[in-house]
C-alpha cells in the first residue's frame, strides 16, 4: 500500500469502530493525518491509541457546536482539511405502521442531517486545500431499498442526493464528492439483524459471504485519493453484487 494520502488531513465521523475504524487504519497506512471523531470520548481515545498519526475528538454529528469546535481546532493546528469522510450512521428499524416518530427523527437526524451539518461546517475550509474529497456513507439500501427500515432507507437515498448535488456545486471548485454503498458488512450494525436474515443475504450475494470493514475501507481510500481524480458524483456499490 503506497503513501497515497501523504500530507493530507482527513476528518472521519463515527470512526471509533466498524467501517469507520477500518478506514482510519487504511488512511493512516496511506500517510494521512487522521482526525478520528465519534460520539463516545472513551471509544475515540481507544481508536486513536491504536492508530499511528491520529488525533481524537468527541464529536456528535447532530450537534453543530461540537462539530465547529473540532473544525476550529484542526484548522488552528494543521491549517487545512483535505478529506471529509461522513461515515457516522445508525439504525432503528421498524415497519412503517410500527415506527415511532422518535425512531424516524433520530435516524434522520444522525444519518442525513448529520452529513449536512459536517459538510457545511467543513467545506469552506476545504476550498483552499487544492484537490480535496468528500466521501459519504450511503448503502445498497439507498439504491434498492429494503423491507422494514423506512427511516434508514430514506436517509441513505438522501445521502446519494446530497452527493450528486454537491458534486455539481463543488466540482467547479476542485472538490470531488462521492458516496460508498456497502452491502452487508460484518460490523455491530449488522450483528443486530436476525441470523436467518443474514444467512439469506449471504446466499443472495454472488460472493456467498458478508463483506469486511477492511474491504469497505479500501473503497473509501480509492475515492478519497488522487487515483480517483476524475470520479465525481458516483454512488459506488460494494456489495459482492447482491443486486444482480
Ligand atoms: P457501527 O455501528 O459499527 O459504527 C458506527 C459509528 O458511528 C459508531 O462508532 C458510533 O458511535 C458512531 N455514531 C453513532 N451516532 C453518532 C453521532 N450522532 N455522532 C457521531 N458518531 C456517531 O456502523 P458500521 O456498520 O461501521 O456503519 C458505518 C456506516 O456505514 C454507517 O453510515 C452505515 O449506515 C453504513 N453502512 C453500513 C453497512 C453494514 O453492513 N455494516 C451497510 C451499508 C451502509
């Protein structure tokens, strides 16, 4: 793995575990200065302790003041932000008729408005950085939908909408905006699903298995690096071909 992100400063949300944590490891190996952020201070400290060239901050993507504090500190210390990975996301699944308003609002607040909050507060600092990249976490559920998660699928469709809109708005300013659409990846989020559904998903995937966080980290690394310098506004599915 070459030093594809040498000298870049990368802010990553929801980075203490799962796909976000795996991505911090890949970015660190690729030479980036990693700004690990997550809602839980102990978890971010633990993640940063395992990651060379990392700093950690407690940051809740639904709290604009907490995002602003991190952005100000990073700019004061490093004077630049080159990459933003909007990875934080949650599920609170229920069928339409059973979904509470609180379940709907909570998931929209983190998965959709959180992406808006972070991008809006970071983007003006990225404009001067030269070639810069934003990568958002969508999902195969944001392309094909799924049975049950009204709130989650709406947010993941919405993230693709953000991605395409911002790719047009920011592309002329030298910034690329893309999304990753993971299939079913072995993290705590997926462990919450019933085992019979997971086995069915594995059967339907053409690779016959769940993906790993590291396989998703490799996709984030490609989209964030200059190797993807002509890739803008895509929703890149990484699912083992589950929809084929
Ligand atoms: P995970 O649950 O393992 O990790 C998510 C992280 O986000 C956690 O560390 C959590 O503390 C953090 N987080 C939650 N709310 C937050 C908030 N308000 N502010 C800041 N951080 C917050 O999840 P994962 O499986 O690694 O998923 C990462 C992203 O990938 C999510 O956006 C998810 O929707 C998406 N995704 C995951 C899968 C999958 O199969 N695991 C599939 C498609 C998309």
